């Protein structure tokens, strides 16, 4: 009777066996590594908070973030936790993490709707979006501004609006109102900029639509004078004489000394230099 030959492992089986050995070796190596030392282990809530405040004073925002995160994780209840949640929003912002700052401010408002510092959290939300928009504007002097998304400006406006509506006597209300006025002017100017862009390229319907949006949405902004003039130009090109005459009547009534008939819509300065 013939004996059967011994079975040899297939290539796939050998490969699986080799990978298993490598994985075991890696795990064994990792388990032998020394654990990372955390100097804050055992620190009290007060000590963590004090360290976070010292880091903020020194401008060490990353260190402040770490201390506040550890404070909230280890001591999730009590006044230190609430303060950490509030200050995290500010420290994230200073660490150039606007998304985390907005999330932290929103979380604080939702968790503590009756906290005395809710108005500050709303103000901070507005500041984060406001400065994010200004920071972007400051670096796009060569960018086609029709491609800009004014989302941050609109969200900043809504945050300031909510603040002055809910807390009209807040110490942050006067500055919020000033920033809202700026944002209204900036958003209106952006709409007019886009309308100007379209009319220069012969897209008269699009130009009229964007100018109309500016007039209807921001009726008291300084940019409305130019928006009305663009409406006159667009309706003239579209041979919509009745609408042209209506726009011209409104323009001359509100801006009897308008300069646009003499100067046109060419601008020598950037629209966004308003602040």
C-alpha cells in the first residue's frame, strides 16, 4: 500500500502564519515601551485651572487648551468644569481653531442656558466668525471676490443679533451693534460688487437680480446708492424702460446728488476696506 505524501502548507497559509508572527512581535514590543508620563496626574481641579490661566497669561494657547481639556475630562461637574467649557471657546479661537471655538461656545450655551456668561458666549461666537471673515478678506486682495462665500459674515451677524435681542443691557451689546452695522455694509457691498461684476460682462439679468437683493435686504446700507444705479444700467440694457424709470426715480429721490452718473461704476479702492 502506497503511503500518501506529507501535505505542504500553501503560500497563502504560510503568509498568514508569518503575518501572525509579525503582529505578535509588534504587540510584544509595544507592551514593553514605557508609558508616557503625565505630570498632571493627580492634580486637583484648582491646580489644573490655575495652570490653564497661567498659560493664557503667557500666550501659551496650546498648553492652555490641554489643561482645560484635562480639567473638564477629570472633573466634569462643578464651577471649574463650567468655567473650563467657557474658556475653551476663547482658547481654541486664540489657538487658530475657529471650528472648535464655535463648537465649544455652542455647547456652553446649550448646557448652561441660564448662566450669567451666556451673553459672553454669544459675543464670542460672533467674534470668531467676524474675525474669520476679516482674516480671509485680508489675504485675498488678488482674489475674485465674486467667488467668496459670506457665510461667516452672516453667521457673525446672527450671533450679534441674538445677543442684543436677548441681552440688550449686556456690556457686549454696544460693540455688537457696531459690528452688525459694519457687517450690513460689508454684505451689501459684496452683493453690489457681484452685481458690478455681472454688468461689466454683459450679464444684465444677473446684475439686476443681485442689485435688487442688495436693495431689498440692506435698504439702509451706503452701498444701496450704487445698487440702484446698477439697476438703472441693467434695465436700460434690457430695454425694460418702466423698471428703469422706477429705479431711476428711487435713486434720484434718495440720492439727489449721486456721483454715479458722472463717475460710473469704476472703483479705485477695494469694496471691503470698510472697517
